[in-house]
């Protein structure tokens, strides 16, 4: 296995072990924060906290293909298999509306006759766009015969959701044939821009524009424009206030060919066309006259000038700001290795993208030659520019462009300068082999007390959403990744196919084949009830308001906002922010206290699990005034669940303190008093109890009758005073705890014989017979008269 890497401006091939070593070193260079989440929440915990709602349809896998957020109608539209859904933005699992749009039986049979499997021959909704204020444009694969239609949703406030039968039309060129085929679409001013494979066998990948009058696309069989593309995303982004100068950007990957015509590398590209491009008059008729592309680079600098490239674009997210002309572009990338998966997130600015398209054109004589800047004369108007007033206003349409401009753009579609990410490096890097795959990304821009932060929500292939913030240190030129939460949004692992974020509602909408989940972006009270807990969380959504950890609002945004707000996302310095509010000495006294009994020579776990998985746990033993730190040895091991004694000694008895350290803040969680019981005495108690079993069985269930362990020995006598007088059930719990869980079944059987009176045995036997036990027991010899086995409440 080999990788292509960039070294000193040229392509080299390096062996897999060297690349693996580089990626492993990159992973080792990252802190624990990039590996472990601070908080991990299961699907059940999210549901119990009322933080998530899941729509699963009618008991079948929805297999959603795409989603559309409509804040005006307060609905979430979901295109799925054979159906289209309209869900409430408040709670997706309440008051859903459905349009069934399945392939007919004859269409399915025809599809199967062509060699396709029956599941492929359904109608998968692949295109879902707002057509106007009252209608949606919906297109599906239609059993490998694409079909489109309009869906009426009405004006805001109207509860309409119906497919208009008279609007049904062919979807060829508007929707792929194959449900597994990637495509991307965006709709602007009534025109649909789409990247897709337009033919049945998926040989013709194209970027197209459709309206009521024209159909414009890339050239067929032009490998210089597109070579086996995988379509990922698209967006219309204006350059200025002149709408005639608007550009449409496509994000995709394609393969680069060598001199022998063999595909040798995968590159991520960004393509661009003018929104008002009408094609040429004599050449490039109904073809783009402005199509250009360049490489989108996401790489990490390595030793000896070697860069590790993440070339496979998995997903792209356009984060719009108040300035619609300058959104931030977030790309989720993976490596192209079949044996090693690394992931990275890179951020791009529009200034850098425009500079690349306004720079030098790329040129090479033959495929095996290196790309060089084109240095000859470039015709006027500049190839790739739009017919607009900004560009001089000499041409009212691309049909008026000179032929030499069209010939140039056809033969030079690739720009020489690639687009590098912000800070020339990824903002997030995941290089651990064997971990989950990252599939989708959505981003929220959040204002905190110490600045603005990007909160990344990254979907995985096992139903998990990772909530991450990235912090750039300008002085050290380093990037810190803080994994705030790991959220299991679906009960069963499945790849997440799409994530949509509503900043207005502070909700995340997540789709997988299992359904659609809605998750609240934050839950501040989860972090704890103290100032330090809130500050250490480093969640830009949350701050300590003097009473609780609650939602942070910038000054002037929230009328009830208190002056007392403490938050430090950049450093999480709880020591400084909460000094005077929490003193470690007071925590030492307020910490929870537990009493634990252990039997000599047995193993015992002193359980202590901090809320934060990123906190370092320290253990101290205290005997009198002496306090020392507990360290690992051949008998004592610090685990993620607590302090494990493999062989307890009598000298281990004492007080153990569990503390956590996070960003310099020390938090005392737990005091455990460990009492060690001599093993010989416990064994003697068990044997004495067995010897005295015969004469006391009938009366042993009552505490006043004495201990089943003998007239002079009881579990209470084994415990250090003071111990509350137990009832029989509590007493049984103590006994199980004394002898360890390994012998629990043996003791349970012993107690069953000794503690159960004849009355209880007869009562249980009657119940057993009423349940059919007598019938099942006939013909089984003496075993058929045996009393049922009881399980005591322990």
C-alpha cells in the first residue's frame, strides 16, 4: 500500500509504514482532550434528561436521504425511501405528516428485469429543495427511472402537505438513477444547480443548471473538467452587490490520471461557475463557459518537508455570517488509505478561495508532467468571469464572449494555485487507527465571554455525535481540540447520514437509516452544581451565574442576565475564577463518605468515577495525620472505575480519598473508610453456620431466633461497631458483601435451605404449581417434588 504525498512541490510515493509512523506521531502529539470526551451520554441518558426526541416512522427503517430545514413553516422535511415526511421543529416525534410516493409494481418489476435488486427499485428521494414560498421541488430515483414533482406546503401558518399530481415530470438530469449515487443540489432564484451522474450506468458525471427554458451543464466525456467525481456539496455565494456576478460553488473529489491513463490519486476540488452563465453562441452551446476548478488542500506538515494529505472529502458545511459574501467553509476529510483511516477538519476563507480563482491558470503539456503556471497571454474578458457590470459591462451575456475566451476556458479549467486552510493546518485531527469513522459535520458560531468559538458537531458511523470546540493559540501556533460531549443519539449503531443545525432553536437534527433524532445543543446543568464544575466544562454555551450553571447570554441580549457570570472557555481556569467560592478544605469536609468492608486476601474495588472523563484521578490514603498518595503496584491498580486491591491485607485498612485534577483545579469527590475483616474468622463463621443448620432451620427466619451462623457468632460480630441493628434482609446483604460476590450463588443456596420456614416453602410451592410447575415436573422422579429455588432480594 502506498500514499502520494507532496514534498518540495512535487509528488512522491512513500511506503505505508512511513506514513503510518507519521500519522501515529501526529496522534501522540495531541493531548488527551482530542481522544476522550469530557462527558459521555448514552441514548438512554439523553432520553431521561429530556434532551432528545426520535422519529422512527412506522416501525420500518426510514432510510432518509436528505433533510430540509424550513424555519418559516416551522417544519423539517425529510426525503426517505418511498416517502416524504414533514416533522415539527419543536419535537420531531409529534404530529408528523407523510406523503407516500412509492414506485408502482410495474415499475419495480421492470427495474428487476434490468438486473437490479428489489430494494434498489424503490423510490428514494434524493433532491429536496424549496421551489418557492408555497412549494417544494422533490425528485426521487423512481425504480431507476428518475421522477420529480412539486409538493404544496402553503404559506406560513397553513397546515398543507400534499403532492401535486399534475406537476409530476421526468427527473432525468435532475436526479440520479441509483439510490447509492452521491449528488448535491442547491436552488437559487428558481434555478436548480445540481451535481450528479446523469445516466443509468453512471459514466456521465456533470454539474447542471435547470430552469424553465435552458439546461446548462459541463461537457460530456471531458476528463479535464470532471474525472469520476464524487459530489459532496454546493452553494451560491455572491462576490459583491451585483447579482449578475454571483458564483455557484461545487465541492467534490475526483481522480487524477497519469500518462498511461491510470487513475493514481484522489484530489478534493472546488469548482465554480457564474450563476448567469448562458453558454456560448457557436461553441460551448448549453455548456458552461465559466467552469473553473482548483484543489482544496487539507494537510499536516511532517518531517523533512513531507505533508500528510487528507484527500477524501466526506462532508462540507457552509457557515454563513452576517456578511453573506464571506461565509466560512468547513470540510471534513479522510485519508484515502484502505488500511488506515485518519480524519481532519479544515476551515477555508472566501478571500483565499477568490484569490486562487483570480490567480494563475494551471498548465501542463502531458499528463505525466508537473503543473506549472500559464504564462502566455490570457484573452479578454478573463476566462471564468461573469457577464456583469463589475467586469466592465461590455457583455450582457456569455453568448457574446469571443470564441478565444471559450477555447481558453475549455482547455484550461484548472487553476494553478491550491486553496490552503486557515492557519495552514487542520483545526481538528483524528489519527487513531481502528476508531470510528467520521461521516457528517455541522457548525455553530457561539459568542462567549472571552470571544467567539466554533462548536463542531461531527457525526460518526455508530450513531454518535461529537461536540467539539477548537482553540487556536496564536503565540505558539498550536491548535487545541476540546471534546466536550459524546452523544449517542440513536439506540442502535448506524452511520449518521446528515446533520442540520438550527441556531434559532438551539437544536440539532440528525438522520440515519433508523430515523431522525432531535438533540438540544447544550444542557448546562449537566456539568454540576458548583462554580468550578461549570468553568471546567469550557462549554461556550454555559456560564456560572452565581447560583447555577446556566445558558450564557451576551450583555444586552438577555434582559434578566446577571452581572455575576464566570466563564473561561480558552483556559478553563476554575482556580482563578472560583477562588473564594470553593476552598479545597471545605470540599474535603463536604465530600461524600462511604463505608466499605473487605475480606482479607480477597479483591476489593473502591469505586470512584468522576463526571469528567478528562479529569485525572488521584488516590490518597490517610492513617491518623499521615497522608500519602496511592500508586500502582503488584497489588493495587488504579482503574477507570476506581482503586482495585487484588489481595487485601489488614494493613490496608484506613481512609482513602478520591480526588480529581483538571486544569490545575483539585476536587475532592469521595472519602472511603475501608475495614478489613480477617479471612479465618469469616470462614469459621460459615462453617459454624453449616454445622448448626439442622436444628434451627424452622426458626431461623426471625431475627429473634438468633443468627444462623451459631449462638455466639453473627455477621454483626464480624463488623466493627457501631453497626445499626439489621433486619433479616439487610443482614443478608451484609453477609454477601463480607464473603465476596464470587461465592454469592453458594451462599444464596445455603440461605435458602436455612432461612426459609415451612410456611414460606409451602406458599412458594403453591405459587409454583399454579404457574404450571407441577405439570412440568411430572415424570421426573424425586426431582418433581423439589421445592422451587428462591431468589432473595439482595
